[in-house]
């Protein structure tokens, strides 16, 4: 005897497998997002802890005696607002400059075929292999040498 599965049943089975695959993917992504948000949660909770609780071993997960002293100190600092505004101005300016220069470079690489262009693309790819944090010390040395460190 040759039994054939009804196409509606086969479609229903496929839909069930797809739903299970989506649900498991969603749960895995939710778990990963939870892991990524743990440092943000830790910093937020640290804002409500006292100094002694911050450096306790082992540190308490939740602040036993929540306090707003750190936040009061931060906003009581007279230079805080100017430092925050300066940081936003610099960050916005640097991001805008980077996007503009990357746009020009991408246009040039795609439009014009230069001798050594593939070498330049390879150099660009190679330079992205290093983490930006490894440049902090050379940046500090450069800013210190030209007299721009701690000028404000």
C-alpha cells in the first residue's frame, strides 16, 4: 500500500517547524540581549550605591541602602554641564567628519580605478583589524607633545 500525506498536513507540519525555529531563535537572541544589557544594569545600580558598597568584596547585586549622593554630587559639580556639552560637540563633530571622509573615500574607490587602489583597500582592511582602544596611548602622547592635554 502506498500512503500519501495530505498536502495540508505537510504544510501544517512545516509551519510548526518554522514556528519552533523562530521561537528558539527569539529566545537565543533574548538571552544574548540580556547578557549585553548586564553592564548597563550594573552601572545603573552602582549609581545608587555608597562608595563602601561599590568596593565591597563580594559586591552586593542590589544596593542595600539606596542613596542619591553620587547623583547629587555629579549635578552639584559646576563644570559638569560644560564638560558634558563639550563631549557631545566633539563626538558629533568627529562622527560627522568620519562619515564625510568615508563617503568621499568610498566614492573615490568605487568610481576611479587607480594604480595601487587594491593595496589601499587592503591597507584599510588591515587597519580595521586593530581595536581602537590600542591607539589611546599614542593619542595621549601626541596630544601631550603638541600641548593640547588638559588645556581647558
